[in-house]
């Protein structure tokens, strides 16, 4: 478990599946993420959560629920996908739409970067954002990541090719 001033970052459990499906299944959340489907099918969240423990145990991906400290409310998810050979990690996150614009994901992302550089010992953390996702780009900027470039038509979401911007930083 990791903490910030307002948040607890904790492993996800089976009881989170319904909330994951509700929040991530929002079209506005799904449209700017590569792997979140819309509509969000029943059973997908349970299967995804079931695979998180083994992925973390193998050191491949560390995924945490973003939970508000004050009341335990589940807000979203933040993760680091680890490339041990290259000593780098890809930061990814999503936040339920009712909680946008309150600084929660910036706070969670900042803590995950510290976790990556500290406890996990990676040398570099990077992240991608679709160019249409200005809020995600702003999160990366606020946590100190530098713009590294644009990958033109790099991904396909809902049968549409999308440009993505890459941001990154190295261990201070």
C-alpha cells in the first residue's frame, strides 16, 4: 500500500470489479485509453483483477486502486508496467469522470513515479497520451515529465488511428 496526502494506493480486489466496470466503462474514460472497452462487458473487470496479483508477483506490472483516504471511495487506477532489462517503467492511469479536475490522478501519478524510482529501482519512467487527451498530458507535465515526441497514428482505438505524445523522465 502507498499513501499520499489525500489518497491510498492499494491492490485491487474482487470487490472492486463492479466499480471498475462502472467507472472505466464510461465512454469518456474509455475513449482516451487503449485497452478499456466500451461498452464494458460483464466479467472483464473480474478477470483483469484476477491477473493483477500474478503480474505484480512476477514484477511485470504494479497496479493500484486509487482510493480517497477520507472515505475509502474508489476513484480510479494507476500502474507501472516494468521492463526489467531496460530498467524502465510505463506509467498508466485512468480516473472516474466524477473525480476529474480535482488533482487526484496527478497526486497518484506523482507517488507512482516515486515508487518506481525508489522501491522498484527503475532508471526511467515514461507515459503515453492520445493527443486528444489534454488532461492526461497536463498530468504528465505537472509531475515533471518532459515532452519527448509525437508518434503519428501509433495506436488504433475504435477503428480510428490516433496520434500519441510521449513524455518521460529519468531518476533524479
